[in-house]
C-alpha cells in the first residue's frame, strides 16, 4: 500500500509542472505576449553577438600588436 501511495505522489509531482507549463504558454499566446518575449530575446541575443564579435576584433588587434612588439 505504501508503494502505491508513493507512486501516486510521484505522479502528481511529475505531472504538475507539465500542466503549469501549458497554462503559461496559453497565457502568453492569448494576448500575443509570446511574440513580444521572442522579440526581446532576439534583441538580447543580437546584442550579445555584436558584443562578442567586437570583443574578438579588439583581442585580435591586441595580439597583433603584442606580436609586432616582440619582433
């Protein structure tokens, strides 16, 4: 009987986040907030990509300067 009770408790704990996730997705899709979230994430990712590329160029220039100074 204890095994059945633990199995039932485990199933409730596993299924609860699945149902909660569906409610969150429905909330975002009902008011078209889903697209706003995607747009904000896209802007953030583009900004990070721009920053990494710029940082890489600066590091490359510093490496060239160091190499030229050693020679």
